[in-house]
């Protein structure tokens, strides 16, 4: 008879999920499923709202990466206005988006994954957390805290507050940057750069200890998707949406955002509220692709900043096959943090960065708008249609984490099949099954947007723990 092992909840991730492993009579893993168990209905909740509300409304999807949704939503609304927003507003949006990336990557690497990477996958569970890291590696832990603080402070300096700022609006941003605030951010740059460089040195020294994990942590050929500039440089705000295969061959050099549904399909499975996007020309599930730091670095030829390009050249020195390992999301995250700090400095030194012209005013001039940007976890797409009164008629969201859903499920299966044989299953083995999910750094709160008639199970539980009433669908 089939035996099941349930890991519930998956720990040190953002959101709620569980993993089910199915073992056959011989104790070998026959299947594995990654269940996202929470549901958010923002696509439906937005219907009937004025389109100008969308950036602030969409930011409420997630408290971890609200800036990502503000950016993608505002870009979709820019399309509804059919205006060219001021160049300074573009740069200010880029800065705040990069700050969001730095703080989110710092959260993922230092707070959530460094206990595995610095203390070991088999270390004692009661010490495998950020406080254990602080005790064993105080300087690295301090650097991680300061890097996250750097990103949050930049967001606060520009937007007025760290979470859900109302500064990014359709047509640009509400307020220009002052010289005082610019200099305040510039003064923080040197320390932030040094913290990332220190973390990169420490992490690369640890890589030989993880040869086994590198080999099996969602390490298989897939497509990769992400934004890239015309010169093939790293890009988070605008550019071409490109899809490559595992060997770097370009399958789609620039996906037309208004016809993305011809390239990207969206499927659902009954065991999860998370959609499974796929590359349509290859069908489902063969059209599996990945997004996020690992994919972005596989797609681009260079970053575009001095120190990040030096680190990227070392990353690119690995074979194409080795760069398919999702373990290297951690490596890519650190390189992107370095790029983010350097690129913020570049943008702050632009001659027009203090220009007061940061907001284009217009009425709706189009009925459809699509905004695409890079969130910390990967490509994020907001697609809106409105009526003649500017009210939202339809919303479709393809969230960064959802793009990785097929890869996460296949990765859990690969790790489980490698490490589990029989009934003697150590805690460290189960931690590795969770750790492959942590490598992707899923943000499940903002990625659970179902399509179709999804199964639903609601329970009303009394204070005693008794289930008073249960409702099921599907």
C-alpha cells in the first residue's frame, strides 16, 4: 500500500503550504506534490474599481513585495492613460524597485536560507534559524539585517513609508526627489556594497560542501524567462521579455505583452491554489520554465555595473548544465543584490534625478493595459481592461512565484527520490525537501490566484478544536 509523508507546514517561506510525499511498498518515492493551501481573490475583488486605485489596491496583495505590485500595476495603468511618463519618474520607480529587490533578497538569503547554508542542512533544528546564524556568524547576520534595512530605508525615503507607499501612481510618482534625500541614500551605499561582497565571499567558500544538493536541488533542463535590455543586460523595470532554453538558445526574443497569452498558458491542478503557467508552444507540462534570479542571470550576457559584472563572470564560468541547478538561486540572489546597490547609485547620480517633472496627467485613452516588471522572485504581469468610465472590467495576474510552480513540484520530487529510500528518514532529509522550495523563495500570499472551478474546503472550528461545520466544493 502507498505510504504518505506530509510536511505541514513548509517552514521558512513566505506564505502557507505543505508537501506530500508518496512512497511505494519498497519505500521509494513514487510521487510528490507541493500544495499551496491559501487563496487570495484579488483578480475578482478588483472588478468595478476605478483603475487609478489599482496600484495601491494591488500592493495589498502582499506585505513582503508590495513595491513589485505597485510597479507592475502602475505600468499597466500608464498604458491605460496612453502617455509617456517623465524620464525622471521612470528612474525613481527603478530605484524603489531595486531597493525592494535588495531587501527581499536579503530576507530570503539571510533570514530564511542562511541557517541551512551556514549552519548545515543537518544542523540541530532548534538552532537552525537567524538567531543561530547570529551566534555562529555574527558579522554575516549583522550584514544581512543591515542589507534588508538598507532596502527598506530607500523605499521609505522615496515613498514615505516602507510598506504600501502611495507614492507610485498611474503616470509616474507623486513627489520628486530632493537633494537632501538623494544624499541620504548615497551615504548608505558603501556599507551596503561591502556587506554583499562579504556575503558573496563566505557563500562561495561554502559551495564545495553542497555538491550533492547542487546536483539534485531542482537541477534539470527547463526554459528560462525574464526581462533583458536591448544590449542583453540585466533589467528589472522595462525591456524585452525573453525566453531561452537550457542551452541559452533564444526561443522568444521579445514576447509581445499584448499577446502574451499566445506564448504563456495557465493551468491548474486540483491539489493547489497556485496556477501553473507554461510555455504554450511546448504544451503542458512540457513547457515548464523558471523565472527569478537564476533565470535572469542565465538569460543576460552582463549586468551593467562594475562589481556585479565581475561576480557574474564567475557565475557564467560554471557550465551551462551546472547553472540549471536551482540551488544556485542563492548565488544569483547575492549577485543581484550587489547589482541593485550599484545600480541605485548610478541612477541617483543621473543629471535629471532631481527634476520636479515626475507625473504625467491624463484621462483614460485606452481600454486595455499590460504592465510587466521583474519582482524579486521573477517576472510579474498585470493585465487590466476597463470600461468607458475607467472602471475595471477584468484583471489577470501572472505572479512571479506561480511561474515557478511546475519547477518547484518537479524539484521536490527530484530531492525526495534522491534522499528517501525506505523508512529510515532523518530530519535533515526532510529539511532538504523543504530547502529546495526555499531556494525558489516563493511568496505564496501574492501568488495564489486560481482560475477555473477550484476545489474548496472550509472548516469552522470551535475554541475546543471541534469542527462545527465544513463546506466542500470539488
